[in-house]
C-alpha cells in the first residue's frame, strides 16, 4: 500500500510529544525532536512510521525495520536495533492503538460522505423532531416524529431514525443504518447497514400454524457503545434489550430480544445470542459463537470461537467447544479425538491403512 488516499498521514508530531500523549517513556532523549506521522506494521514500516512489538517472535522483522520508533515493553527493548528509537510502555498494544487514533482521528468513526455541515435539503425530518445544534443529517436520511438527536451527532445518508427514538450527543450513525424503538446514549457509533430495534423473533404454535407474539419493548444502548456493519439488535418483547456502556460489537452479529449485555464487552463477528440471555461485564466472545436463550454468562468470561453455549457459565472462566465447557477440558477432548483418528488411520509399523 504505497499510497493511501483514504486516510492521509498526520502533519507530524515530535517523538517526545507522542510519548507524553501515550503516557509512555522515551528511552533516549536524543530522539525527542524526531518527527513521526503515521503507524505501520513492522514488516513495512518506514521513516516517519511508528510500530510496536509484543514478543520476541518479532526479532527477525526488527532486523530489517525502518521505522522511526518502536513501542514495546521494557523487557523487549533489547531486541530493537540501536538506530531505532524506543518508546517504553507497559501496554504496547493499547499505546499503539492510541497512537493510531491520534494520527488518524477521521478513521475512528464513520465519515461524512456528502460534505454536509448541517442538514441536507433532501433529508426528510418530521416537524416534531428535535435536533440540537451541530447535528449533521446527510442526504435522503429520514427522521421520524418526536425523535430527538443530541448536539454533534451525525446521521448518515439513507439512515432511518424511527418515531420517538432518542440519540445522545456526539454519536455517529453511518449510511444505511436503521434505528427504531431505541434510546442511545452519548458517543455511540453505529456502522453501515446496522439494524437496531426491529421486532424480535417470537411465535407461539397454534392450531393453524405459528402465531406472532407482539414485540413492544425497546433497545437501550448506553454511552460509548460501537456496533459493527450489518449487525442486528432486536427490541425486547415486553422488557428491554440492553447493551452496556463501552461494549464493542463486530459486524454481522445477531442479538435477540430481551438480551442484556454488560459493560465493556467485546463480541466478534457472526456471534448469535438468543433471546433473554444475560451477559456480564467484561465478557469476550469469539467469532461465530452461538449462545442459547435464557442462559447467564458471568463477568469476565472468555469464549473461544465457534463454541456453542447451552448452559450458564461461571464468572472469570475460559470456555470452548460445543457444548461449551472449560477451555482446558475442550482442548484435551480435541487432542484425544485427533489422537484416536490418527491411530485408526495407521497400521502397525507406521504404514497408512488403505
């Protein structure tokens, strides 16, 4: 990627200023005035770039690295070639993320495509809707009756904001998203095509087929939540679907009605959470995990990708497999199964069976 016309480099920052911003330490003051402008992986970092390392496995890449600085833990500083300045951090991953946000603030949330600074003439806004100052509404967005949108929020092109929806301040709702029957806090980011607040999947078997159960609850999204592209979050049946403060949800996730998700969780792509499940605080859920309805996941739980969770999980544990079980048990079961498969395919003396 020789040229990046989508996100242009920063105008430049002294290395000492960057270290101060990161709450880190510049290993040598000799490099304090060196200018850095961008972030890059070790493999292709050049002059002006900042990169980071997390382990000694990066030793070979560092030998040919041309970065202007490397962020790392003090224990790994000896790996960095003498000609490359070192920024010492106890959490290099987080420091690198902060550096990226400093250099490329426009990449942290959906951009305004149309260049609108206020309300596009083609936007359709009900007269009873209330928009605070500084709200941007892009072309062909629709805002329903009695909706309320806070200062500094941006509504993307072709968005649908339903009647009586409330959106807080400094939110970004990307193009094509729809938000119905929902209350959003401040600093919320909704990516392209997300669907928030449609009715949940509820039916009762009847003598002539399935009878639809009305879904009259809401979706509550607390402050600083981020929701990925094409993710769907159903409104509650009668209670609310709740997404806790600071939680980050990836693309193509399905969250059913009445689900309650705690604060500062991370939920990766294609996870499916069935109705009325309760997820604690700080939970991390790997890609393509399926979670049964009405189960409770304790605080701090980590769930491996492609697991199927059928029962409650105790707080603080690591789990994997289908049905979900403690991760060490799951890994042992996999190893045993692989060993049995290998034995069945091998004759005495090491020759493969036909």
